[in-house]
């Protein structure tokens, strides 16, 4: 799951403060789009939950609500943790 791990690691680096909000908001969707077909082959459910949680409920919300950096990071953290919990329990 090389491509899925790449995006999850990118999110982890963002949460650790190694990447800024603007970079994450621009780079993450770009990387997701570039890797999407490969991610679907790796694990369709995982790829879809990444899109739903980190892009739809995360980055798109940032564009709509213009959250502070801290609030945006907290929102992404919440969705990241949810994905990791689902990963442990097994996908749908």
C-alpha cells in the first residue's frame, strides 16, 4: 500500500508541524489525484475514506470556512484518527 501510506504519512507530517497549511491544502489533493488509480488497486475502501475524511471533510471545509491554522490542524487530526481507528477495526 505504498501510495496510501504516502498520503497518510504526508498527513502525519502535517500534523507534526513539518508542513504548513498552504502546502498541505495544495499538495495533498494533487498527490491524491495523481495516485488515485493506484490507491484503488491497493485498497478501494481505504482510498475512499481518505478522500471522504481528509479532502471532503477537511481540506474542502478549510476553503469554505477559512479556519485558523490551529483549528484546521485539529480538524485534520480528528479525521486522521478516525481513519486510523477504522483501519484497526477493518474497513466496512
